[in-house]
């Protein structure tokens, strides 16, 4: 019982860390993308796909 609980806790921790990493990566990607759009607004296709 305790071993199963430990495994589920580890899975929850792994999922939480994965979600946190995805969130940080997504926010950084959005920041860099908005900066690129501000500096170079004539990028074809990329702005259309992300809206």
C-alpha cells in the first residue's frame, strides 16, 4: 500500500514538474515571439497560424 502510494506520488510530482516546465517554456516562447513580431512584422505565415 505504501509502495503504491509512493509511486502515485512520484507520478504526480513528475506530471506537475512537466506542466511547470511546459508553462515556463510557453511563456518564454510567447515573449520571444512577440518580440520578433515587434522587430520584424513581415514574417509570412507564422502570425496566421498562431491566431
